[in-house]
């Protein structure tokens, strides 16, 4: 008769673990908890930075639109007068300038 493979039932017996094993497990749990807290803080920081960068990108887009509009107006005579008046302090020959006395 051939030798059959008969499944053997295994029985797990829980024994008392050593104090060192308990310390190692406790340390692992504490380290894992600390790592999760650090990751949460990093995630929050990244979210705040992303929000700040989105706000900065929006402001830069608005500034770009304004500059594009100014560039488009630069070719007109009105823009040349505006630059002469605002930047260079020049006025039309027919304009009378009143300066208050201090």
C-alpha cells in the first residue's frame, strides 16, 4: 500500500512573549504613529503652499492681461500722450498748469 499524504492538523499555541518583544512592538507602534503625524503635517503644508501658488498664479495672469492690454495700446497717439504726461511730466502746449504754493 502506497504512503498517502494525509493532512496534518497543526495547532497554534500562544505562549507568553518576552518583555523585549513587547517593547519592540510598542516602539514600532509609536514610530508608525509619529510617522503618520509627520506625513499629515507635510500634507497640510503642501496644501497651503499649493493654495498660495494658485493665488500667485492668478495674480500673475491678471498682471499679464493688463500688460498685454497696455502693449496693444502703445501704438496709439493717445498712449504716447499718456506716457508723455504721466512718465515724463510733459503737457500739451495749450494746457495751463496750476501749482499750489506751499
